[in-house]
């Protein structure tokens, strides 16, 4: 007793090997998994008798139980003393669940088993789609799609897409991996005269005119983002731009000339954050990174420091200032983390900073400078105990500004400027007590004004009106429209 398993090839009779044809022609008991195969017409024409399991397909509740029943039947007949040739579509060892089950059961049942090499549909598929499997390919039965790993990184070939229901189930599973509009290739009747190769979006997979036992699906690998990133590309680009024969403008830049660009890029990052625009934020962070690389390159050319020094220094600093993470210190909450951070900074800067207000960069925007001056003064107790006198101070400074504005012209210009500065300083202090960053708050208002003003411009164009044709009352109506519209967004 014994079983010989052969493959009928991917489709056309010309793909059957000579060895397989001899076994089919001389088989005592020839059993086909399915008679739905292009080669069967040739077998019938040659008078070769066979049986198949097609009747089970109509009765089975699911493919798992179907394949199990087929395997048990083949093994049972072999144990009864029959020499069986079991033929499957394609190659016996490519996506053939029944063969896998028969191999396992044959060992237990002590039934001899021989598997004959055969050509699978994959060889045709590789050729038609220009795929080299050495780059990685996962082949899976449609019934086993749920077992795919969530981080699948290879291309995917799905076999046994028998009908529209199987295609629908496959579609729903695949859309969880790749999204609705991921493009896949559906192949049908590979190697036959009426071969079909169709590209569709995943959501269209079960809407094809014909889906049958000769249908398979190829899903290209998702673009894989490297888990390890490198700054080398941008560092190399900057080195090229600054080298002889590079960009004249980049070569001429210095640390001083680049200052305003750095500030501009930072504010564009803040705008992207406020807009909750992830794409814009990604782009603007790249622009900030470019500025850092630019400064590092200039420093490296003069023998100061390199980009690697920048990375090493900030890494060491972060480790040093987080002893509760990288050391043995424990903290109770975020407030204690900040306290530790400030104490460590104070120790690190002890030799550099002798005054309470030391360490505030000269080039900071004025609102940020005022905020930091007040915060540093507060650390040594130069501060109010609560917010009430802060409100009083704001009103006091506003009154003094009003009085300065009423002075004669010569004195007014000198006094009003100072009093306006006092008002702004007092408002910054109020922001600090309220836990609001004044620079960010003003930036939010600037962007809000820009969007509302743009709305008015659009409306004027729609109404074919000129600015000079509008009075303030009419413009104020449009302004209120803009406020109401944007409050709903």
C-alpha cells in the first residue's frame, strides 16, 4: 500500500512533467482533489479513469473540515491496500493543505508516501508579474489569512480564492492590513489562452466579473520604514552644498546670518502644531533639523565641533538630567522631575552663572525674555503670593499708559513707549501666573487674525468689492462671520 502525490501543473497540459504523465497514465487508482482543472479534458480524451472530491466541496461547511475529510479518505483507501496516485492542481508542495495533512497522517498510519516534483502556478506568476521571490514572498491559502503576522514585510500570494465569498472574506482581512485603496493584482487562468491579470483596489476585490478555482491574488509588499534612521543623508547634502562647487548662497552663510532663518523655522513648527497638521509638522521639523545641521557644518569647517558632538552632548545631558530613569533616584510625580532637573542644571552651570538672571539668551523674542526674567526672579522669592495683585498691576500700568498718551507730543512719544512696555511686562506676568506661555498665546492670536482676515478677502472677491468701497461696519460684519465660522471648525 502506498500513496504517490503528483501535481497537474498550473494550467495548460504542456506544464505537466513526463514523470507525472507516466504515473497518471498507469495509475491503478487515480484520485483528483478536484476535476476542475484544464488538464482533465486531456485525461478524459486518453481514456484515463479517475475519481475526484468535487462532490465534497458542495457539502462542506468550511475548507478546514473539507481538507481534513479528503486527507482521511486518501489515507483510508491506502490502508486498505490500494496503490493510489493522488493528483492536485499545481505543485503538491505549494499551498496544498490536503498534501500537508496527508504527509502528517501517513507517518502515523505507516503508509508509504512519495511526492513527485511539479511545476506550480507560482513560476508562471513570477514571470507575468516580474517578481523575484528571493526578495521575499509569503504564500498563503485564503482560508489561513487570519494567521498572517501584523508586521508582514514581504509580498503576499493568496491561493485558493475559489469564489466571491472567499474573495470577500479575504478583502475584509486584507483591508485591516493595507487599507481600502491598496492596489493588488488578481490573476486567473495563469498559463492558459484566456489568462487574466487585473489590478484592482482592495475594496473592489470581490466585485470582479469572474472569480473561480483558478483565481489567486498578489499583494505587493508595503513600503517598510526603516526602524533605524540616520542623519547621514542630510549631513552629506549640507557638506556638498558648502563644498567648493556647491551652492554660492550656502557657502556664504555664517552663524550670524542664519539667525533669522532659525527663528522663522521654529515659528513655522509652532504654527503646524497649532493647526494639528501632521504633514506640515513633519516638514517644518525637517527645516529646523536642517538649520541645526547647517550650523554644525559651519562649526566643523572652522574646527569648532561636529554634528556628532551635538548629538553626543545632548544625549549625555538627557541621561545626566534624568537620574530617575537612567540612575537609582526615584520621583513621585512630574513636579519632582522638574525640581530635580533645575537642581542638576544649577550644579552644571554653577561656574558659568553668578547672577540670578544669568543664562537668558540675548536674542530671545521680547515676550519670551520677559517671561524668563520673571520666572528666574520668582525662584528667589521676588514674586507675589497670588494672582490678585498681578491683575491690579495690569490695570495700574494701563492707567499710566493712558496718562502718558495724553501728554504733549514731545513727552508723549518718550513716556508712552516706556509705559506700553510696562503694560506688556505686566501682562506677561499675568500669563505666567495663569500658566500660559505668552509667546505661544500671541502666536495663536496672530494666526487666528490671519485666517479671519483671509476670510474677509475671499468674501470681498466673491462679492466683487474693493477694500475702499467698504466701511468699517460692513467689514466688521464679515469679521464676525469669520469668527463664527472658525469657532465651528
